[in-house]
């Protein structure tokens, strides 16, 4: 349980809310590269942390990210003409390049000094790992972009699905660090099997345990925290544990334990206090799926399951298209696709879940740790301006990895994590 004040500190990101300030001290994954791929293509409305921007790729292939509203009389630039190396506002024809410089002012007299004085606010971007990352904070606090844990190199194979969700970022993030729910909510898609470790094919995920009530252990790190969910394995139950170790890299990223084919991560970016972009990512490994196959496997395809703004056709008004007949026949949720099952739960909680009124059990230990960590981080942000994960020396994300497997009971998962992390350095 949290107090109302703590819940606000955790959840709210708009205006000067400390959590929003903290997030703006990180490079923010504001959209997918695929959304702004085409030179002179349709400008994209970018919404992040309660603010609106316009992204466009100019005739030279350079990417611009500007405040959405034209500095003249504040019409939206998303309707503008993207042509001849700049974005032209439709209203009076002022035109801006990717740096926000005003390069034409057709409504003003020829040679007007105003043109040289106008500079629209622009934001630095980096394209990496399928995302456009933007520095949305103060320019003097900017530090160099570093590759995220899920795309350590520029050519890391990666498949991303994206959904716009009418729920606050923190309740979605709590779903990433909640190993216990997978044995219930996802039980029809994550099935126990006599496998060595987690496996995947184009129908299901498999894991070597039937244990539905994992024991949890957490540990704080300089980038956030990690935890182990400890289950009894199907084989060697007397001497071994089935461990699933999840990494939370504050504030946006979670590394979910991998399977034998690929690694799994999630990235959750607040659009505003009550809406978020959820990204579910397969990357690296022996057999990373294509983006198309990944979205198909998860029943989250644009144009089929989602509209062109990444909004799901499954909504509370249609009971998320839940199939009660399938439930009678044995499907646990009546909802196809692992992320779709999660989304029903997150949205059903309301836009910002009331944490003053929930009851936590032993399997919620990682949830307790997440809340404590991030409420403290928001308080520190408000008190002395220090942002978790963004102050020197900054943690190296490429060295962080989630893991899973059946291990001897003698093994301390923290040393497993440390040893492997060192090996990766
Ligand atoms: S409002 Fe954009 S040019 Fe006038
Ligand atoms: Fe889930």
C-alpha cells in the first residue's frame, strides 16, 4: 500500500512532477524508427511525458524533432508540408529545418530581420535499436547516448511491438516485474514442459516448472533493481531450483528472462499521466523473430489488431473481445496473445491504480521493491535534483542481462548475475 502522496510521486509525470523530471534526465525512446522512415513523409505527432512534439525526416534523410506548435501563432506543425529540407507550417508558410531554424517566412516582407531571430525549440535525437531516442530535458544536463541493454550493438536483431494503452506507466511496469502472474494469466501460453530451460516456438512458450507460487528475492542495483523468482523444477526438485531473474533498469526498461531462441525486454514510456506506450521486444539470441512474425505471434498487428495510432481494437466497451466459449473449453483467459492478456488487466485497474487500497502478498515482493525504489527516486529528484540511473558514474546498460535456468540449490542467483555481468564487460 502507498499513501495518496506516494502514489502521485510514483505515477505522475506531467508538468513539473518529479518523476517526469527524472525521466527527462534519460534519453527517452519517443517513437519507432519505422514511424518516421520516409524522407519528406507525413510528419509524426510524438507525445511523451505530457508534452507534444512533431517528428519529420527531411529531404536529406535527417530527422527533426520540434515542439508541435508553430512559434508564430501556434498552429500544429503535424499538418505541415515536409519538403525541400524543412517543415512548412500551413497557416502562414513559416518553414523550419531539423534544427528548428526558420528558413522561410513567406508572410513577412522580403529580407525581414524577424526570420533570423526566430528559432523553434528542437531536440537532439539518436536512432538506435529500432527506436528514436530524444533528449527532452535541459540542454546543459545532456550526456552522450549509450546503447540500451536490448540493443548493445547497432546490428543487434530486434523485433518490437507497440501498443498505446490507457493506463499509467507504473502499473504497466509492475506487470513486468511480477513473475507470479505468468503462471496464472499466461498459463495457456506459457506451458510447463520437460525442457532444459525456457523455450519458444511459434505457438507457445515453455518452462520446466509447474510451480505457480514462486519465492521472490530482490536486490537493489545502481540502475534499479533485480529479483529472482524461485520455482520448484519438474526434474531434480530436491536438489535444484528453477530461477527466473528479471532486471529493472529505471525508468523505462525491464529485461524479462530469455528463452532458448531470443531475449525479451519491455520499454514503457508515459504519454501522459493516464496513457502509455508499451513496447514488447524480442532481441538477439539464436533465432530472433522478424518484426512481422513477432507481432503475429503476439496478436498485435497494426491494421489487424491495432489501428494506425497503435490503439487496440480490444477495449473495455467490447469486453476486450474476450472469448468466454474458449474459456469453457480450457483457455484460461479467452484472450489471444500474451501482451493482450496483460493489457486487459492493466486497463481494468483504471487509468491510475489506487495503491492506497491494495493487498500485497509474499509473491509481490518485487512490486514492493519497485514502489519503494521509485518513490524514493522521485523524492530525491524533488529534493536535490539527482536522477536515478542518470548521475555519474552512470551504469553501463549493455552489461546488464536477465537470465533463467535450472540451477543447484547451493547457487546464490546474485553471484550468477554478477559473474555473468563481469564476463560481459
Ligand atoms: S501559425 Fe505557423 S506560420 Fe503562422
Ligand atoms: Fe504478463
